[in-house]
């Protein structure tokens, strides 16, 4: 169950029964589990957006040096613009120029207005109804602004109007993804990656792959206190299996580890170990990585060890559902390590095997693969499935053994059996999708293990960057409403853009549906289809007025955490204009990441321990790049800057060469 604690200024949500105390002015919460409680990997503390806004306001009050107060003076308009842009970078919003006035006689600017990039409203376009995928809204009518006016006596520009309040979410301060802010050059991280690459190569040459891999893990453990790695040794004392998790993975699993997929890829390095990866969906429905492993074989013992250590790395928290490819050893290991976790088979792999084993029977107008896929997805009732599968058996007449093998696992892949399972719609996902094209290029080449791990770390960083960009887009863009109704306006505030689009699509379908009352509060909801060509199936919905609960036979909410169009039609009939709170799954909301994740020792898990290093590196590059670009235009200036930089380098090495990094 969940215990919600309301304070005057903040809202916290604590998973599982526990005692809570407020520690110090930073408002960190420490939760201690009672002895009777089941072990959990972490305590999740949900913090509302109001807390973030208050902390930003406090930062504004404390940092008076960059806040453009009324009466503050600037020498030039460019200086004022630079200050406004710097203020936006620190607080977390984009900026843009507005109108200004000039003196006609001497052409001197007498006043200038600077705005938030979200000021104004997008004009109505007559072609909007023809647009299939309208662009997101970037203008919210924000009134934040800074106006300066020339003082004739001092000939300086003075702030005469300053509005600091915004009507939209702010981004992370100093976010380089804000359009109006200086961009971090792509070269910013090259120095870091180059140093790591050289270090890895030297260690492999000196110690060999196994020891170098251990040193590689030790290096990560020093940089990241939450980094965990486990090694399994064979009877000969050689490393047989390895599993590891970064802080990013631990935080992601604490937030989104309810549904997990595990997949293995072979030929990842010259030692021919199997590479195993645990993945899931974040609140943007993007792939996130929870853990990674290297395995010497596919035995039941290896899988059992990997699954056990994966849970140990995450404090014992087990997923609600886990998906894997079809593998007997893997299935037996899961039954032992995670007996209460629902096990499903990845339908993407099954479809590949369907083509591999059954496509040769597609002859004379008989579509065997089509019939099998119908058994996978089409039938709602088990009897319908059994009848269709028996008909498929009759067509093949025992000519393919794979059909009987996959039938034995039907409860792990057929829709009629899995429709009640909590899957988040991950049935057709595959773990290898989470590996970027950059990493795929190294899956079958002769890399030593450490070099492969290095490329995997880079892919993990790129995956994290994609999530940061999605967060930035969510803060600066609003999905377009197809209908301006209360329930959609509320959904847009609650859900992330991707999930809102899915919810809006369901609501749009409900508008084309008709409803029929069967008895009491039980309804049948079906699609109005004049041409009898609709693929949408009817649903039987039960509504309870007393506690405002709605249950549909399609089980979409139980399966994916989003209300179906059948349920939304009934809510509309009952004049319910907002989403009942129990049907807003927190993992799909914008607040899904507004949490502090701590381990069982009470230490806060820092998602990106090297973030400060990256920011300092990017800041230095941002300063040097424009100077180098200007100096490069002239031989004399270029030589001057080069000499100065060499002198600075020498002074730096003399002062800090022997100091620890």
C-alpha cells in the first residue's frame, strides 16, 4: 500500500509502510522499514512540482548578483541582453528579444523589451484540421519579462520592469538544451572519453582482459559509490559470469522497474561471452537500462546466478512482470529465483521464429503465419484460441514440431492469457532495441571485453542524454489538444507527452462509440461502424458510483496503466470530467522522476556522479571555443592565443600535476 504524507508546502508519497522524519533544512526524508516489512531496494519519496518552484525562488533570493532587479543599470543593450540570457540559463527558461524604440535623431536605442520564449500564443491556422500530427505548443502566454530604458542623465540603461513569474514548468538550471542558450560543442566530452580509452588499452596490455575488467569496475566504484558488480568463478578459479549496475540503472529501476525484459546477445567480444541486458520503459515509453551481465554459457545455473545477483544489486525488489525469449534454462531459473513474478515471452522473438519455422507452409492460398499471428493477438477468449489453434494443427498435420513446443508456453504469449498481465504494452519490445546503432557495430567484432564495456558505457550515457532531452522538450512544449475538454486538459498536465497522446487517442475513440445499459451499472460499449470494418472490439464496463471505480473487460488499464475508450465513454456518460485519481498511474506522469532514491543504508543515490565533472568540462569548452574560433581567423592572433594557452598549461601542470584528481 501507499502512505501519503501532506505537509503545508510539500507533498511526499512513500512506498510501503514506514516511519518518516524530516532531516534539516534540505527537507530530505529518512524512511526506516519495520522488521516485519518485506525487504525493499529503496524508499521512493515523491516531491511535487511546488517544491521545485519554491527551491528555485529561494535560489533567486540567494543569488542577487544575477537577478535583474528594478533599477539595476547596464552600460549597453547587449550587456542587458547577456544578463537576461544568463538569468534564463541559471533559472531554466529560454529567452527572446521583443520590440525596442530608437531616437529618430541619433538612432540610439532608448528602450528594449526581453521576454521568456514561451510568451504569446500561437495563431489559429485554418489548416489545423488537416494536420495529422500537429506540432507541440511552445507558447503559453508567459508574462516573464525584462524591460530596460535609457537614462538620459547617466546614459545607462536602467531596469524599469521585471516580471519573474512563469506559467509553465521550468527546465533544469544551466540546461544546455534550452534553445536560446549556448550549446555545448560535441567536442566537450572527447577529452574524457579519450582518457578513458587510453587507460583501458594500457590496462588490457599490462594485466590481460580479466584483471583489466576488474580494475575497470573498481574505477567505476571509486567514481560512483552506488556502482555494484558481482563476479562468479568456475571450479578452475576463472571468471565465469559478471553482472554490474550503475547509479543510473539503480535509480531507473527504483522508478520504473515494475516490468522488465531480459535478453542475451552472443558474439559481443573476442572471448565469445554472452552479453545479457535488463531493460524496461520509463515514463516517456523510452527504453531504460536496469543492469547488464556477461555470461560464459546459457546453463540454468548461470541464469540463476545472474537473476539472483540482479535482485541483490537492486536491494531485493522483484519486478511484477518479466519478459524473456523462449529458453528452457532461463524459464527454470526464473521459476526458482522469481516465483511470484509473472513470466512472459517476448512476442518479437516468437514472430521471428514463426517466420523461420512456418513460412515454408504458406502455399496455395494458405496463410499459416497469418493464422498463427491471429492466435497471438486476435482472440479474447481461451476457447476461441483453442479452436483456432486446433484448426492450425490440422493444416500442418504434425509437420512442424516447433508449433507444439510453443503451444506448451501459450499462457506466456497468447493475448487471451496475457490480457490480465501487467505488461505496459512491452509485449512486442526487445532488449536489443535499447542498444544504439553505435553499439551494434561492435557486437560481432574482435574487441576485448574492456573495450566492449567502454562502448556500452557510452551507449548508456547516450541513452541518459535522450531521456534528458525528452525532459527538456516536456518542459518547453505542450502537446496539442484535439478537443478542448476538461479531462484532456487535466491529462495534459499530468501525463508525459507520449502517454498523453495515447490517452487522447483513447478519448477520441470514445467519441465515436455508443453505449448501452445492460443492467444496473453494467454497460456495453462498442464502436459505431457504418461500414462494418472497425478493428475495435466492444467492452463490457462495470461502474460503481459509491467509490467511482470503473472496470472494463478489455483490461487495458490493468495491463498498460491507461484507461481504455470503453471506460472513458462510461465516465463521460456519468458526467465525470476529470480522471479519478486511482486511475492515474504515477509511473506515466511528469512527476515520476520527482523522487529521491536512497539505498537501504539511507544514502542518497546520485543518478549521475560525474555530472559536475561534465558540466565543468562543458563550461570550459564553451568559454574557449568562441575565442579559438575568432583567433583562428588571423595568424598573429592565433599564435598569440596558442602561446598563452601553452603558458597556462605549463602553470596548471606545475601546480596540480601531483594532486589527486
